[in-house]
C-alpha cells in the first residue's frame, strides 16, 4: 500500500514538474510587439497588414485576436517563425521602424492638423470630425494612408506625405480667414453656407474661430480647392455666397469689442509687433486682453495700453501709427478667443530687454523675437 502511494505521489510530482517546465520553457504563446503594444506601434502593424491583405478589421491600435492571427499568417507566408511576436525580423519584413508615435514636422498647429485631417477624410482614411486636434484617430489615418500610398509608415507628416496628400503646411500658426475681411456679416454667410452643406455644426454667430476654419478646410478638400482655411474667391464661389469687401478695416466682427477698442488694440499690435510672424501679432493682442481680464491690471483696453511704462509703442509714439490689415486681423483673432501664449501677461524681446525684473519671469513660449511669460 505504501509503495503504491509513493508511486502515485511520484507520478503527480513528475506531472507537476512537466507542467512547470512547459510553462517556463515553451515559446511565447501570445501575440505582442517586442517594442511595446503602444497605440502607434499596433496601428502601424495593422495598417501594413491591411494593405498587404492579411488584416481586414479597422486600424484601431488595439491588439486583439484578429491582429494576432493576421501577424501569424503573415509570418507563415514570409517563412518567419509563426509565433505572433513582432520582433526585428517581422518588423523589417513589414517595413516598420519602432517606436511609432506620429507627428507633423511643421508643427501640430490647429491649421496644420486640420488640413491633414481634411485631406485624409476626403480620401476615406479619416472618419472623425475635422477639429484640428492631433489624436489617435488622426495618427491611425496617417499610418493607413502612408501604408497604402507606399510611403514610410511612421505616422510623421513630413514633406513626402504632404506632397502626396497635396497640402502645404506652415511652420507658423495660422487661423484662416476671409480675403474680403472677417466682418460679422461675411462670417455669418460663410457659416450658414457651410452649415447647409453639412460641414459646420456650431452656431451661426458671425465670429471667426477654430470651428469655422476647420469646416472651411473640410469643404475645400472635398471640392478640390487649396486647403488653407481662407475663404478666397474660389472658395467663395464654391460656397455660393457673395461676400462684401472692406471688412478688414476699422469695422467690427470681433467678439465683445467696440470699433474704438478694436482700433486701439490694432494700433498697439502694429506699434509693438509689426514685422513679427502673424502668430506673434495675435499673441501681443492676446497679452493685452489677458491683462484686461486680470485683477493685476486695469480692466479696459485703454487702461491696459496706456498704463504708465507698459508698452514701448506708447512711450515712443508708435501707438499713433495707422495699423495695417494684419494688425486688425490679429486683434480680431485674439478677441475671438485665439491666444497663442496660453494666458501670458508679459512679453519682451530678450535681445533688447533692459529690465532685470523681466528676466525673473517664467517664459512659456517664444514666438518670433518675443518671449511670452507669466
């Protein structure tokens, strides 16, 4: 009886040891990417396998049984170890270099991202809203397009991808516009036409902003127009609207500003930042408006601009110069909510600044020749 028990115990022990050995030494039984199952990495693998006909589901960046099976079928067809693991050999065969994170070499500005989204949506790769915000859906669409177009599948929108998409991106931020002027009446006409065509879903308020620009870009892409977010003559004709000229002068169209405040703000922009990139001009206007809203400064545009020692343009008389169209547009864009500084209250040119105090501030962004700080 004892011998039988001993033999049974020994058999159980051997069985357990065999199971343990199998768990320890057996090859990986689940599919994975050696470099990590990040969204970008998985989406890149899915995009390539879909182009090659091994994967039929959506490129969603989520590893699942469908992706696992597709990898194994691809590996088997290519004479690779069919283990479902995307290591260096499988990655090389697929033409993918990990890690894949995605970007736009010209900068992920709202206008650049919206232009890319608009073109990808027209071409059927992007299914979400054209909103100018870079995210996983945009990255997945870029990867799918690059794979299908025979481009490097890295999720980076560089010169090659731009040329293939037919978009011209910019290293400076843009906000689009209307060539004849962003007057409230013109903006309302554009918004109404876009809404009727199904491109604009916000309220028709006569205020130019991100949603209007993105809708314009989506419309332009679908109509085969230059995707720049600016309503020029071609876009105007395609929309079927007749816009009025002269809206970029001293007219209104800026949220909450009287004509006199808009003109004064434009004069400050012109005196302080003419010659700077357009984004830098908007940033100067935004700083003025940020000060108006701050308890640390006067609560009017006039009070902020003419506060003693606040602006060089007031000290040297350049505040009295006649502002150009760019200065007016920058003032309007800032009044309508565009703040490239992210809430900054100060700016200075580090090449000419003489105040020791200004250097103690935390710089949040540099635009053109100016540092913007809090």
